[in-house]
C-alpha cells in the first residue's frame, strides 16, 4: 500500500461564459498521460447529457473504490469472487443550506464460488467500506446494501 502518493490531472475549458444560459459547460480532463475524459455539467445545470458529469464521476469513484477494496480483501481472505456488479445511486440535495451529493447508496451484487465462506464474504463488505480510500475522503453518507449469491 502506498503512503503519500499523488495524483494529478489537468482540466481545460475555453469559450465565453458571458451568457449563463448558453455557454458551453463541456470541458476536458486529462490525468497523467491517460486518454482524455470529456466532461460537462449535469443536464439539470445545462450540461450535455451525452457526457459524464462530476456528480456521476463521484458516484462512480465511490462504487469503484468499494469494489476494488472488496476484491483485494476477499482475495486475501480466501473468498473467490466470480462477478461483482453495482447499481450505485447518488443523491444531490440541499443540506445545511448547500447543494451537495449528500448520500450515495452502493448496491453491490456479488457472486462467489460455492467453496467460499458466505458469512465471511458478506462480512468483508463492511470491512471494504471501512478501508475504501474514496469513501474515507468525502463527507457524503455512503451506505452499502450488498446482495450475495453463490455461483
């Protein structure tokens, strides 16, 4: 595990924001030599609905971190995962007078082998949530509602 690792990205936008209703919210994010990500505002805020927005990226980051943490912990705990699918949902709400992604619900559907310990596999979901870097980095309420199946 890395301590003190840094992550960089560059963000680019150009145009004119003179007219609030008409300026383009489209922009590009590039992270250390990776393919660019075309991003915009959420459609409710005049963004292009065909592009990702920061709210979706936050929900995706939380779901991805939960999954990757779970898979790592499960591997070390002799729980063999065959598939993992999450239907995560984020809720943008006014809280304490500010708009924010106040809560995210992760709904992982995890399929494990018959040889794996079901109780251990289910218990590792909470352990992964506790160790998820992204979840630990935000003040958003993140809940995990797992469903476990034996494949």
